[in-house]
C-alpha cells in the first residue's frame, strides 16, 4: 500500500508538573493568597462562543463577555455537587453564582445570582476569578440568598 504510517507521541503532564504549571500561571496575579488561600488543583475554563476562551491572564473585550459563557468546564466527579462563581476581584463584585451543580451539568444547578456581564467603571482591565467549589452535600438555596 502507498499510505503513510506515522506514530505520534502522547505528552501528558503528571500531577506535580501540572501543579507547577498552575502555580507559574498564578504567580504575579495577586490572587494567591489575597483572594485564594492556595493555588487550585485544577483550572476552570470559560468559553464565550467560538473565539472567546479564557485562560490564565486572558484579556477579552467587553462585547465578547456581554452574555453568559457558552461553556464552563472544570475537573469534576459526576456524582458530586459543585458551586461555581465568577467574581471581579478588583471591585469585589459577584458576577455569577450557581449552586448544587451535579458534576459539570451547569444547566441542572440552581442559579443564585444571574450572570452579570463585566462592566468596569475604569478604563483599566479588571481581574476576574472563576471558581468551581466542591460541595459537601446539597446546599439550601435559602441559606445563600442575601449574603
């Protein structure tokens, strides 16, 4: 036969390498320990349509993030519940809060604070923190409201 046979190596980072990469990405951000007690063990990924993907340090124009993310992913166990939140750490403003999310099924969670697009009053970029928190069990919606 006249086909081309090729083998491609697979590169995977071990836990320690991945942790080092995350720490490297967070260094200089001022998020640890000011807003987070320690570096996260995994990263939250936000996508706004086809071309608006947020990674560590990504800057996106306001019009790209005017609507809720089309995809919100994070390392999760399908049989556990999670809370996600999006916060402007410079203004200490909550932009989104969803609780009782089974695994990564965001649509099945309970929205506590509807998505508010970033609208910084200043001309300078703001830092936004997206966090997925593992819950111990079901969170009572009433216990979260008004806090």
